[in-house]
C-alpha cells in the first residue's frame, strides 16, 4: 500500500466504493459526493490516502484540528480494505500515535454498526463516553487520563 494523490478521481472512487458502515456514518455528516471531496481536500494537510497494489484507493483518514489541543480523528475505507486489513490496522495505529503526540484530546463519534472502527479505537487506548445515543458512540483519548 502507498500514499496517493488527493485527486477528485481517487476521492470519487473511494466514495463510490465505501464500506456500508462507513457510508452510513458519513451520511450523518456529508450529503453528497461533492461535499465529501471538498471535505477531504480541505483536510489533506492532516490526512493520509492509501491505495492497494492496483492503485485503487483503499482508505483515507486523518485528524481534523478543532483547536490547538483537540482533534477529531477520522477514517473511511472501501470494500477492498479486507485484503489489507492487517497492514491498514498497523498503519492506523502508528498514525494515531502521532496524533496523540500532537493533541491533548482526540475524539470521534462512531456509528454502532462500524464494528472495525469500534475495535480499532479501543485497541488504540480510546475510551467510550456514554451519550445515550442509539446510533453512535463517542470515543475519546485524553493525555492526562492515559
């Protein structure tokens, strides 16, 4: 897997091939492909975009800076990620460790059907804050608590 360009074509391919759980989660934030592409390009300074050996986009993720000490982590992957799941998990873990050095607080709202993300964030040391929301869980990492 390698980093690839944030081109409209690559972002469009990724959007069209998102895993169902990622697509459902994204639909709470973004209304359409155009807004998705705009969001990704705006956040590309703190993001990574990976492709497989066929140069197909596999995943995009990063951190959205909320303020100097707080960031919202995010990750979206395609249906092709299963072939590269182990590599992708290692890569995600290393990126999250980088983000933990930069931010005192990291968080994300995870759609309850996004089982992979729920597992990954727990393994990365994130805690769950109960919000009584039946669709999402709030995961957070706070330096002082770890």
